[in-house]
C-alpha cells in the first residue's frame, strides 16, 4: 500500500551523526516534504544534465518553497563528461551566485551527476550539504548510497574524489519510466551484484522476477531497489571508507573498469561493463575451483537474463586488461586485488590469484 506522501519504503544508512534516510516511492520529485527537511539553509543549487532537465527539473523546482533561492546548472550527459572541468562549472555557478556554507546542492540525475555533485559539495568551501535524487536504476541502487564521490581521469575511473555522505537519498521509482531499456539493464547489473556477494535468497528472487523487473513493474522494482539499498547500507555502515568489507561491492568492477577505460568512457555503459566483469570474475572463480560448473552456469544465466553482455570486447588483449587493472584503487602495494565468489551469495577479496591463472583467463575468455 502506498504511503500518503508517495513513500513506499524508507531505509536508514547508519553512520552515527551522519546517518541519513533513503526514501523510495512514487511522485517524490514533486513533493517538497521529501526534500525540504534535509536542506541546510535557504540557498539551493540543483545540478542535472541535458537529458534529465527537460523531464524533471521544472517539477522539482516548482515543488520547493518560493522563499528559497533556487538556482540550477545543466551539464552535458554522459560518462565522458565526468570530469574536473564539469565540476568546475558547478563551482563557478555557486561562486557567481554567492552561495555560502549553508547552501545545499541537489543531484538530479544518474550516477555521473551524483558523483560530480557530491564531489563539488565535498570541496566547495571545504564541504556543504547535498541531496541525491537518482533517476537511473544504477544510481538508485548503487552510486547514490554510500558517499563515494568523484570524477574520472584519462588514466583511470573515479581516481579523483572524496568520501562525502548526502543528507538524504530520494528514489523516485517513476523516473525509471523514461529510462531507456539499455540503461535499465545496466542498472540490473548492480542489483544482481548484491545477490552474488551477500544474499543467495535475493539472487533466487531475482531469477524468478527478472521479467517483471525488465517490464518495470513498480512493486517489483521497489522491492529490488529496497533490498539492494539495504545490503549496500549495511556494508557502508560496517566499512564507510573501504578499508575492508566494502571492497566486496566491487565484484566485477576491476574487469569492468578496464573495459570502460579501454573502450572510452560512455561507449560501454558502466553496468554493461560490470555485467561482463562479473561474468569474468565468476569464470575465474570456477577456474580456481571456488565454485562449480552449475554455479557458474547459473551466474552467467542471470547476468544474460538482465540483457547484459557476457563477452569481453573483441579488441581487448590480455595486456590491455592488465594495464588498466594494475591502476585499480583496490590494489595494495602493487598486489592486484580481485573480488571473487566462494559461492553464489558469498564473495571474498583476494590478492592471491596466481598471475598465470589470471593471464590464462584473459587469454581464453570469450570476446565479441
């Protein structure tokens, strides 16, 4: 049953004084009560992109009280624009408007916008408030929660950034109505990841409900988003700055980031690269004897059922992968750290993969 204010579920990210809610529901973009309680003061800067602005910027702006000083910045859309230069446009707008330390930034968009706005908030006047309003499935279940912010560098993804938690995350499920099918599938990669790393029962639920998810059934989406966010919130509460267990959230990402960096940011969607990366991690887990053939077949089937690629890019060689993987932030003292599967629903962080076994996988892995 829908709550009167449109909220279907509310979760909490437990970080002591910096704890914050995740509201999941419908119609939230036009409800001021979802946003106003989390504003630090009277100055509000909404940052969005050229795709989302025509769809949702006016509704969000109009729902805010007229007493507020509300401005907006519209950035270009795409992973290739996740850069310091674009964050500079946010800083420029804040300074030109004379916004002070009690201003609030609102990130209205997908993961690229959320990461850039969070970084702008973390660094503007050494830290101001921000609110996440994610409009893609990927950002709703992953990047909007947990406080990782930043931008890409030509030599590596998300290499420049900061940990900076939002004041609230407002997940408007109905914003997925305008999401292209390819982007929806990309978001499902991160949803599947949670089942792989920590919740075998959720993975079974996803197998049974994948058709409904791809058809955008609101109740099914709400359940998938809530369960994903709860797993991430629990892990972030255990390990906010990724000193240990939080690195499990990177299942498939070491391979996936290599694909993104080599192919050029935006040519493969992040979730597509993570899908192929999880398939590679599962295959390596099977090669190392950690999971059996049946588990690998099941892992590959659920990734494929979400509309995600299993094969790596045809033009990527072993050395292409290794060059990018060596730059991964999880590596410690030059030791390559990978997230692998002990079982479906149980992942581990390993820096002990024999180099020759990894090389053999990269040589033999299917390309398309």
